[in-house]
C-alpha cells in the first residue's frame, strides 16, 4: 500500500521507502530527507533503430524499446544541529555519518536476505512523477557524496548527495500494462476470413516483410492460402530474421 499523501499546506519531506520484494509488499524501513531538494530532474529516453540504406538521406525510425525513467535527486544531510529531526520531536540532527549509514543500509547495501539492494519507492506528497499515481518505484543506480563542512576534529558536518534512481516495474505488472503486444514476445493468432500472412505479420511487427520467415516457422507450403481458424505462431523478431 502507498503511504498517504500529506494534507494540503502541510510541509512534506521527501521519503524513501525500502522493500525487499519487487511487488512492494514487504516494507523494511524508510528514510526522510531532512532538507527537501530545491529541484530534481527526470530523464526519459526512447530507443529507435536509426540504420539507413546506403546512399539514403533519411530513415524510417523503428521503435525498439523505452528505457526505464531516471530520476536525479540532489539533497543535503546536515549535522550542525540546526535541522530538526522529524523522527525525534524537539531534537536536531547532529550526526551526518549516522544519517549516511542509514541511507546506505536502506538504498545501497545488499540485503542479506535477498542478496541484492532493496527495492525503493520515492514519495513526495501526492506528486505522481508522471505515472498517474503518487510515488516513484525505483532502484538506486548511482550515488555521489561531497563533504562540504567539517568540525575542528575532522568530523563531517554536512554532505551533499547526488543520487540517481531508475524506475522499476515488476514483470507481471509490466506485461499487463504492455497488454502482451510487444514484438519481443511470442504470439499465437487464429486466421480469420480475409487474413493474409503479410497483413498478420504487419499487425504483430509493424512490418510485413517478415512474412516469409513466419511461413517457414509455421511450415506453410503455400502462404497465399491460409486456412481459416488455423493457428499461427509469431515468435520474437530476432528469431525470424534471416
């Protein structure tokens, strides 16, 4: 279950919840950023096949896949005693190292039970991060720490962190959202009246030129005469290329 968003007007801290399972049901703990970031950025990238025929000036971009979104968050951990500790009413943060250790335990270090880092959900009030529901399910993929203030004994009093998180969607949900129409999955289709093999191939791959490979996969002697109500297999593209 998602954490409930804060009431309107209430100061809401960015929270990172850690889960040991990819369905986000076994919550381990949470880390609240003591100081909210002034800004964050999201990066979305769509990959296309940009190959061109020799001598051509333009190309017909073919969709390959959409990469996971990346969210980059810059924030500060302070131990000078001026930032309130949300977990301990009336107290102030005085230990940067302790905050870093807790952050690393939840987001970076390998969980001894699962043998991999935890799954994360980044929350900031009811902000949706473009997903239609508040929260950003993700994994930590990069972290950079810069210490900027020190006590006379060398103890760090302030640390600036630059963290990158990649969006994560567990497989069953991803397949459900994609509606199992990806050309990278094997499909089985029933021939209906009026169907031709190039037309059926176009529906699956957005390209009718693979019809000869599909005929070979299905052992068709005459691809021009499809049997109505028969079943045809359409395997992933890389398995049908000559």
